[in-house]
C-alpha cells in the first residue's frame, strides 16, 4: 500500500508541475490574442487586462487593409506550404516503402547514407543552394522554397520506420495474388499508415509555414514574400501599432492550429509508433 500511495503522490506532483509549465508556456500566446483586440493605448496596461475592456476589431481590419499586402504574404505561404507538404508526403512515402519493403543491393547502406544528411544544418546549405538556384534560373521564385521542401531525409526515415512495422505477410499474400509493388503500396500500406502520414503532414506544414531564413535569402521581390518575412515588413511599417502587430501574428498562427486540430489524434498515434519496429 505504501508503494502504491508513493507512486500515486509522485504522479500527482508531476501532473501539477506539467500543468503549471503548460500554463506558463501558454501565457505569451494568451497575451498576444488579448492584445490583438485592444487599442494601442491599452496594450501595455499594468496590471495586464487579459480580457480587453474595450475590445475592437480595428487591428484586424488594419492588418488585412494595410498598404503592406498581408493577404499576399498569407496566400504565398499557403501556396508554398501546400506544395511542400504534398511533395514531401509523396516522395517520402514512395522512398520509405522502397527502403522498407523492397529488397535490393546495398539497401541499408544507401538508406543510412541518405539519413546521414540530417547531420548537416540547414544554414550550411544556404550558399550552395543560392548558387544552384542562380545557375538554374529559379532564383527569386517560389520554387526555391518548394523544391528543397519536397525531398527530405526526415520524412523518408519516419515513414520507412513506420512501414517496417506493417507485417510482411500482408504484402506477401497480395503478391501471391499477382499484386505489383504499386498495388501493395496504394491498397495495403498507405491505408494502414494514415497516422504516420498525418504526423509528417503536421511537421512539414509547421516547418514550411514558419521558415524565415530561406525566403530571406532566396526571395528579393516583396510580392513573393511568405508570412514570416511579411511579418517583418509589417512590423517595420507599423512599429508603433503593437495591437496590429499582434493581430497579424494571430492571423499567421490560425492555419497551424487548424492543421494540428484536424490531425491531432493521428499525430499522437504516429509519433507513438513511427520509431518502433517489431
């Protein structure tokens, strides 16, 4: 009984601590949301008015009607992110299936060499990619953001690990009935892998949507800017209007929350199983 009580006490204490840390982490987001509905002269009131005394939508109207084309930045981010997500899911799923289910010479060696590219930081690739994009003529276009996002070792590794947990008996029985690898992939493997694919969608969506360095280096035209770069433009032109800056930040987070909520259950299941192998 003493052991059970001690274990229960530890569990309660850890739960309380984690809840407290969660609240602390959420406070900046709550303040940002609250400030977005306040006039500028109330944003920095002390003590903080978590619920605005005079809520207003003027900041949001200012964001979408500003001389800074915020809606263009938003649409640019949607375009780039959707292409990156679709491309990465397709390429990672096909490559992951090949590495997990198709036996060929040097399969493991090629796979681990490919995965080893993850040790190189993204900043190291900025200059080589810049030179390559200039030579190929796609510099200052959205393809400089889309193409690198469509092919990632992380996505291949993640889906390969998940595909490896699918019993070989399923694919072998399908092959006996005359099914090709594409049939096995589309009709057996993919329907069983929605959890892992959902997790990959969230990772890639958040990464592409929040990417700041690549647009800063590869895009020169203001009309091609994505949300992270566009927010810096908006902040520079509205440096005295913190309410409008907070409203723009809230708008930039809405797609991330929407995607996460849409794939939440599958995301948790995918994280729990993608690194396991029977």
